[in-house]
């Protein structure tokens, strides 16, 4: 036969403390007013992503600003692009991208959705990304590159 718990409130209290500490260590939303310009951040991070895909920058250099999922996506695409360049016999990084336009939309205080158009002499790309203010900095939490 099981013994009754002599201190049932202790279990509830430890669960409450556990929930509070879990909330404390979770990523904290940061207001856009407390962060640098989202347009400047968008320009810089898009340039970095395009340089990674072109093979002229290591994806690790962007890890601070990308969520884990976006980081993995960029790393996989960079590896595929490197293999494609190798198969075609292309040596060295491709030409630099010129940012043609940036459009920003903020559906919430700590969120910015951006679309960017960038081009080289032979190709134009559309990039869509979602920035979230987390832990005192912008982070890319969603990315689409066409």
C-alpha cells in the first residue's frame, strides 16, 4: 500500500518554481523600439546569407542572428550550392549581389517581416524573412530564398 504524501503542497510549490525558472530561461521577446533599425539588420543579414550561398562566407558567421532551423536550412543550401559549383567546375565565389529593394511590415511590436530583391548580372533573387526581437537582438526565425 502506498504512503500518502506528507507534504502535498511541496509538490505544487516545486512545480510552480520549476515553471517560473523555465519561463525565466526561455527566449525573451524584445520590443522593436529597444533594437537597432530592422532595415539595416535586414540588409546586413541578407547580404551575409547571399554570401554564404555564393561560397564567400562561412555559415557559422551568421549563427548568432539565425534561429536553429534557419541556420540548418542555410547550411544545407550552402552545401548544395557548393556541390553544384564543383560539378560545373566554377572556381571561387560568384559576383556580389546588389540589393534592389527592401520592404518591411510589422505585424506585432517585436516582429518584422521583410521582403528583399537582390540581383547579380545574371540572376535576380527574392528573399522573404521574418525577424523577431529575442533576447535583446533581432533573429531570423523564418527564411525563404528564391
